[in-house]
C-alpha cells in the first residue's frame, strides 16, 4: 500500500513538473505515430577508424536518395567518446515511418561489400527500435554530441509506465530544450524486435555543442530539485542497477 501511495504522489509530482517544464505554447503530450530506427553497432580496431569514415561517405548517396523519396526520415553515424572493453566504437543508423522502409534500405546495405564497416569490424550487432515520443529540427548536422541513457522498468511498474514518464516528465523537458535550441533531436526508444530485455527503454538526445551537455544536465537537476516527487516517481518505476549511459559524437541528417 505504501508503494502505491508513493507512486500516486510521484505521478502528481510529474504532472506539476510538466506544467513548469512545458513551453507556454505547448500542447498536451500525446503519443505520435510510430517511428522506427535501425542501429548497427560496430567494434572497430583503432587503426581502422579512418576506414569507417570512408564507408560512411560511400553509403551517403544511397541514404540521401532514400530521404528524398520518403523511404527514410533520417540517418547518421557516430563514434563513441567513452570506450569499454567490449562495447561498440561506432554505429550507423537510419529512421523510417515503417519497418518496411528500414528493411528496404538494409537490403541495399548488406552483401559484405567494401563500403560496409563489417569489412574491418571485430564485433557487430544490430537493434531495431520504435518510438512514439520524438522530435527533431530538420537539416544536416556535423559533430553533434548524442547522449544515450538506458533504463529498465521494474517488473511491478504500471503497464503504462513509459507513457506516464514520457508524457509528464521526459517530453515536456525535451520539448523545452528543443524550443530554446539546446538540443536538435530527442527520442524515447524501446525495442520492437526484442534482442534485449523487453522492459528496457532509452532516452536519446543530441546537442550541437559540448556546452549543451551541461545545459541539459542542469535543466534535469532543476526540475528534480523543484519537484522531488517527479524523481521519486521515476525511481519507483525504474531499476537503478540497470541504468547505463553512452556518449557519442557524429554526423546525420533529418528530413
């Protein structure tokens, strides 16, 4: 009973935090039409990193064509700024409003040709994600910083826990940051093809400058300080021990 009350009061705190975080002209947060993303992760030996940049350039023509004909809404590639012993050093990705769009482009990219990072990678794995909470500024970017926070919902979290967190806390804050130019893109992803824990989700946002990373963290701290029940609600729904962060730097384009 105590936990249920904590969750209820925490959600009230989320609503209050949303009222403060929302821009004055913002609309009620609702799920958008699904957007899908294919992400290819690569572990590349350091002496082969220049080859990865060449492979990204070689694929750009195919991806630009897919943007132009509406198959894709975005694509890009990243290099990890924080390296682990068994993690990815690079990734490349593309987004579409349909699974079919992802697969059509994937079919064009497979085949083991020399322009693929697979020619020099020592490890490789893929994921396909779906998001219904996202936004971006159209155009190309170079050398942007992408922060990825991975979370896992608790087994006893409400069925609509991710919707609650997005609608009352995450999206209002992200929309404020995209409106003032601090970030250029955000999304809350979960796997649509489950190769990891089905309760996992990721908050992804990109900022064009290193200073943007500090501004985002400060904005998060301000909301949590002003509305501690929002933090309690988040903590009541997610597993602390399963939280992981990643920091990437890369190029991309959004339609």
